[in-house]
C-alpha cells in the first residue's frame, strides 16, 4: 500500500472557521505537539494518522493586507512559509461575503505555488443556493485544486476533504510515530525509550527503582537538533552510583543507546541531556508515582 505524508497549512481570515475545521479533522485522535520538528518552520497544530497516510497540520504566521512596510515584510515571511508546505487549505466562511481580506490571502496563496484546496465552511449556516453561489465566487479567487464544502458544526464534508488532502500529499513515511496520535504525549514516549535502555544495562535489583521523566523537548542552539532533557530517578543514593557508573560510563552508555531511538521518535537529530536524581522511596509515594507517569 502506498503511504503518503506531508505538511498542510490552514489559512484564512480570522473567524473563517480554521480552528473548528482543524478540530474536526484531527478528531479525538490528536495529540497537539507543541514542539516544531526540524523539517518545518511551522508549529504543529495537529496530526491525523490514517492507515495509508499522515497529515501534519501546521500554523502559518498570519497573512494580512499590509498596512505598511512591516506588514509587507511579515507577509513575505508568511509566503515563504507557505511555499514550504505540501498543501494549503484556504478556508472561506459560507455566510460571509468574500472581501478584500480574502482576496489578499487568495493572491498570496496563488503566488506561493503550493497546491491549494479551497474549503467553504460553515455550510450549515446558509441555504443551498447561497452555498452554490459562494462556491462559484471561491472558484474565481484562484487556481485551486478543488473547492469543497464542510460544516464543522454538523461534521459534514470531512471524508471528501481528507480524501482530497491525502491525494495531494507526496509518497513518504510518517513524520511522527503512531503514538503521537494516541493520548500518549511525546515526552512520555521519549521517557519510555530511555527507561528501556537503562533497564537493559542494569542488574536485577535496581530496575524496579528506576523511573524516567522527560523534563523538556526543545529546539537546541544548533538548527535541526532538538534538545531532550531527562531525569532518571532512583530510590537511593547507592543506586545513583550504579546508574552513573565508573567515570560516568553507564549513564553515557544509556544516552548513546537511547539517542537513535529518540531521533527516530522525534524525526530530528537529538542532543540528550541526562541526569540522575534520587527520589527516596518513590515507588511508595502517590505524588511521585503520578509525576513519573504511573
Ligand atoms: P478561526 O478564527 O478561523 O480559527 O475560526 P474558528 O474556528 O474559531 O470559528 C469562528 C467562529 O465560527 C466560532 O464562533 C465557531 O464556533 C464558528 N464556526 C466555525 N465553524 C463553524 C461551522 O461549521 N458552523 C457554524 N455554524 N459555526 C462555525
């Protein structure tokens, strides 16, 4: 089966219905990932993983009719960002007359060279003749791949929209692991991988005392490298020594083994900052268990 994947920007005037559309698109299957993958300059808003495709929805800096040079400069940034995604969805409100703001965005989209699906949303707010008229107006705004209609309120039109979006994506593997679309946050998935490596290196008695918490996943100082800061918790000072190892050897090895896994998980190079902390008796303390994700 062919697998497709890529980045999709949702653009449109404020209030056009973008957020509602996104919420419907990713349904309950979303985990909002606040960190940017290195492959894009956009913040990820939501991920839709299907058996044969993964769509990563991203934010674009706002496109507005420029009032001055700064406005024009910001629009240049937005246009550049648009040319970096695989597809854009141009969101229009079915119940609001198309205005200069929409036309401005339409021109920017048309000039970015990215394929655009135009979506007339809030279809539930108007009667069919008016919806058809709005679709005609939408068609006249630019060279869209297609013009579709949706209602986020009634959840209609989404199957066709998703089909059209997938058809427009390039072939490629998923950018995010399937757990990114379950309820498991990325940090927890990362912690689990580190713990697995730590356990593999330790003898009998220590493992039950090891918990891993990923404190932060952030963009590092080097472009394309993400910083993962994690704490490995043990119960006793003596275990801390075992985990760190002679001259820090064991801890270093845990990091060396975990890093490739984390890179696969996050889809970017990783700088892993690991530290060992003692949390006395943590397996018997409710508050600790909660913090450690048990
Ligand atoms: P955004 O600013 O483009 O993200 O727009 P929002 O998604 O926040 O929507 C703006 C307003 O329109 C909100 O009050 C939504 O509840 C409403 N809205 C969005 N989509 C629909 C829809 O399909 N039908 C109806 N009736 N209202 C909608």
